[in-house]
């Protein structure tokens, strides 16, 4: 069994042994993944991806303030920078997602709430951890429900 589905910040790939949290959903990406708690954290990469849209919004605010003082910058320029900020946020959203593998045997519970699911599991260090999957499609909900039934 090899399945995958998309969620708000990336993809979840599923095989007979593991759930893989990835940015692309590509099966070649899962080969080097380690369990959460064991894998090397790349929080600087996530910070960088979150800060880019914020910086663009700050630039738009400064341009807006500068426009009132000197009447040199057109409204379309400010709107363009804001549009770029929101587009970059949408484009970079997948890069914010986490990358790790989760052995199915370590899943304690999966709870559902609307279009979201919370997966409770033991990480690589044995700590009880939760991962929230938001904006799940019906395919993802169905696969996680089947996984829950198999675990019982």
C-alpha cells in the first residue's frame, strides 16, 4: 500500500510501515527522513520562510507612509508589494511544513475535528507528541480513519 494526501503545510505519504511528512509528496523525498525527535531540526529554514512575507509587508507599509509625505510612490506600487507578500506566503507555505517519518506502530491516537486531524504518537525519543494536520481533503480523512481502524 502506497498512498499520499495533501494538507495545509505539505504532504503525508503512507506505506505499510510509516507515515512520512514531506514538502512535495514525492516518494524519493522519504528515503532520507528520520523519526521526529531524532532528525536534525532546520528551524532556521522555517524561520526564513516565515520572515520573507513579513518583510515584504513591512516594505509596503513604509512605502505607504512615504507616499503621504512625498507623493512620489504610486498606490499600484504598494499594492504590488502587498500582492507579492501574499503570493510569497502562499508559495512558501509548503516549505514551512515539517519533514519526518512516523512509524505507524508508534501512533497512539488519531482524533478528528472538522477538516483537521491530530495524530498523537511517541517520537524517536519516546516522548508523547502531537502533530496537527489542517485542511485535510476527504481522501486524507478517509486514509487516516482507515489507519485508525487498523490500529484498534
